[in-house]
C-alpha cells in the first residue's frame, strides 16, 4: 500500500511540478519538391523525441510552437510519394528551415527509431530494426502480433488458434522477448504460452521491432529482442482529429471496431479510444474447432502537456479478453463439424489488464531527463465453471529514468536507472505457481560517437533481481516450498555502422545479455491446463547468459531496397521444461476422476541459435512493387547434441503489388502474395513431431475514396485462399509427440478467410 501511495504522489506531483523553463520559440519552415521546387501541402513534420507534430499548409509552410530554444533534435518529414527525410536540427540557431524531399517510390527509408538508447534514423542505428507504420499495422490480421509476424523477417508467433499469439524473435519467445507499450514494459504472465500480450491492436500508431539482445537498455528478458509499440503522436496544435475503423472476417465472424478522438489546444493534449472485437469459433479445412471464439474490450486514454520544457503525458488503459477453450480429455475425438457460437462455453479464460503510465521528457540546461513510470494489474482467470479454478493476480510497478547529456563533438552519452517490483497472488482453487514477490534494479551507461559516415556505440549495464516464493500447504500436503533467490549480472554491448554511400550501409553488433529465472520456472508445482502437462519448477536454476553477434548489409535506392543479415546467439544455462518418458503423475480432477499427466521438470542446457534474415523489394516502375522477406533459424541443444524444440520453420514470403492511378481515388492497390513455409524436420522427438512444409495464397485490394474532402479507406483481404490444410510449426494445436504422452490436439490452422475493412480518418477542427 505504501508503494501505491508513493507512486500516486509521484505521478501527480511530478505532472504538475514546474520544470525547467526554456525560452519559447517557434520552429518554422517549408517543405518543397527537391526537383521542381514546388511546395508540398499536407506534409507531416514530427519530432518524436518531444512528441510534437505539424502539417504544411497550401504553401508548404509549417510552424511548431512552444519549442525549446536549445537542444538538438531529430526532425522527420513525410509525404506520400516522397522519400522520408530525417535531419538533426540545432534549435539554438532559430532559423527558418527548408526540407527538400526527393520523389521516390520508397517512402520510409530514414524513419526515426526511438526504442534504442539514443533516437536516430535507421541508417545510423546499429541495432537491426524494422518499423511498421499505422497503415501497415491496420492490414487485416487476427491480432497485433500476427500483423507484425506477417511483415517482419525474423519474427514468428506461437499461436493457440487465431485469438492468441505470442511473439518469437530469432527463435526466442516467452520471457526472452520484451514488449513495450509507450515506454512501459508489459507485464502479464509472459511465461505462459496460452494467452496474448493484452494490448489493443487498434491503438498502436507505430511498431519498432528490435531484433537481437537488448538487455543493455531493458535489462532481463530481452535476450531475443524488443517489440516497441508507440501510440500516434499528439495532434498538431489547434486540431481535433479522430478515426473510425471496422473489420469483418468471414472465417470466424470476427468483427472489430474502434473509435478514437484526439486533440491539442495550446499544448494541452488528449486522446480517447474504445475498441471491441468479437468472434465465434474458427474454421479449419476440416470444420469448425469448437469453443474457440473470443471477445475483447479495450478502453484507453491520454492527457498531457506539450510545452517548451518538454512533454508530460499520463496514459491509462483497460483490456478485457474472454477466450473459449475446447474441453476434451486425452484421446477424445474432436467434434469439428458444428459452427461455434458467440456465446462462450466453459472452460474459458477471462483476462483483464489495467495500466497507468506516466511518460515525460524534461529539457534541462545540460541535457534531457526522460521518465517512464508505470503501474499494471494483470488478472488471469481460468474458468471451468462460473468461479475461477486458476486465478493469478499480478501487480507490477516499474520505473525507468534516462539522462541524456548534450552532444559534444559527436559524442552522445546516456545514463539510466530502472527498477520494478511485482506482487502476485493466487486467488483460485487450483494452483500452478506460488504466490511471489519479485524485485529488480538496474543501471547502465551508454555512449555513441558519430563522425562522417561512421557511428560507434558502447555500453555497460548492471542488474540485480530478487525472487521470493511463498510456501503453501494444500489439503494437508506441501504444494509450494518457500524460496528466495537473488541474481546479479553485468552486460555489455558494442555496435558499429558505416554508410558507404547514399544507398549502401552496414551495421554490426556484439555483446552479452542475461535473463533471470522467473517464479514459474523456479517454483511451479501443478497442472498447466492449457498445455496438458504437470510442471515442476527448480529453485536452483541459474540465470541465462547470452553471447550474441549480428551483422546486416542494407541497400536503398529508388528502384531496389533490401537487407540481408546473419546472427548467432549462444545461451549458457538455457532454461526449459522437459519430460522423461514414463515420468507421469495421476491427479484427481474436480469430479473425482483420475487424470494422467506427463511431468515436465525445469532444467538447463547450453544452446546455440544462428540464422539469417532479409528482405528484397523491387520497384521497376512507380506502380509495381515486388516485396520479398525470408528468414531461417537453426537452434541446437548443444548439451544433448540435438535440436531445440518449438523453433520456427524457415519461410519465404513474396508479394506482388500493383498501384494504379485511378481518378477520384487515392492509394489504390491490388496485391497477390505467396507464403512459403519449409518443413521443420529439426525437432526434439521428446517434445514434438515434424512439421510438413506448405504454401499459402493470399490476395488483397484496396482504395481510398474522396467524398468531397472526407477520405474513406476500403480494403478486402483474402488469406489462405486455396483453403490449404496445414500445421504451423509453432501452433500449440498441432499434433503432439509420437508417443502421445503429451496429447496436444491435431487441429489445422485457420482455413480460407476473407476480411473486409473500412477506415475513416476525421479532422473535426483545423
């Protein structure tokens, strides 16, 4: 309770506390065509570091008010049909700016990345980063992670039907991938694979996917990478904007709608959004999978100030998700002939996530102080009947502070500290993990040096974590034995980039990272219903230590863009749960019937993951795009000299996109895509069966109609048009082990699915 009160006082006092008052100045300028010198009305100018934005008027002119008089910031300029440009501006010069944009088929090559220690454009950032804008994220998909995995090489997803996806980056998932939601590290039982990430897919304005270890900035759990989700920047000053969107999918009747309003009045900014999704059971080529429907309700809002001293925003969100599960005993046939209902049967999940975040960036005399504080409550109920059997109640408090010193002679130093505290209770009648408390603190130092066409960066970080597991006597027997573990670690990282010319660049990274065991791995002792197994933790686990390196070559011209990268990640003390054949346990269920479960015990091995990923996009003309992505991960249990289990199959995605110019419309397109997933014959036979390769045919069409001055975006997308019966290598519903002691269902992935989408952007006040 004391922590809650202290955080509340800190939130309120810090938000209204007067900050350093820099002199106010307006940043003015114009945006023109580099070749014709004609003005570009409607271009978007943004400064992501201080979250301000503006649009050009009919003369290509813009003005950003209440801008600090001092400081160097990356200014990004975007306009459809032109190459995105970013430029570092020294605000102390106080001169009118002119941005000359180059006409280009490619628009987003110099996007500003903010999820790394220092914001920079992609060419000067050594981390392998892919970015997805709002339009890309709104492409029809079953959920947010599905939208990302379909478009970013090196990213896959662990799925339980279309409603649940967990991200996998370079073969690593669960607690080895960090998800950030506007600067706050998402905390919601990431150790479990039978639920998603508890974030409204419609509220994300931009996603940055950092591939490779990122423990330097984010501490434990970032061995595989980071998914940094950012809400749209506030509206330009004086404007009130909004949007209405709605989708409908034929396969499972998924209907999703969202309404958003946002405004900016003299630096007072606000946003409000409500979203709702509802689906019945999904259909495979063999029929409907019973009780696999779901419904999801999301509410979110933001209020804040954008002033000459920086910005300070409070974000709140509420997420509620109900998901049905098929109730079957091992060996029972699966009745897939009946269409599901939108009324969910038991068993089902009821997941609720509440979040409050305070995000601020204060401009100080010698630098900037960025503060991100958060409180989250995650409630996960697994219901056999009206009352929950399993009920996890997790409360998490997080704090992250970074101080950026002003750049001097190309040197940019950053210092940061972070901390978190988690308190989890068991409120159900069944138990899997103990109630626990977890505490962590970390500090890092980072420096970046830029000269001519080169950048070099280096950093070091120290982390400390403590886990306290509570004991439990259940019906006279010891279910959980109390434990206390402490872990500490020093991590380091080096990075380098070189721009050979305007088209070709190179980046490389090397470093170490770590992950502390989580309470589920340390103290589990119970039936994990969603996985049909009995899990036993190990309180003597050591932290995972990762040693990784990667290198990427990128090419970006008017007609060809592409990248190719290689990586290797050696993990010492890799944690995983395994079963020895014959190690089973009989558990009496609520009806008094005995059930046999295989026992999976947490242990450690050494592992090595390496692979390659890349993309190639050809633009022979302004209206034809041929987009290709590919990725492959080779994962080996080096201790036992056999493959790791549950590793994504190699894949190659090809899309041919035609963008005709049609009178009275904008951004029209027709696209045909082929997704090739290769066989996954590298598998651990103690855990899973091989996965046969498959090819999927997809297509889409869309346009933006202009109804007077009101845009109306319409899209139709078809996935798996040939209704191919297949199992994804990371589907939790694919056939289980050959001996069937781990009896997962043999359920095909989703069959043919046609999605209709409508998107209406609104400008309510200019």
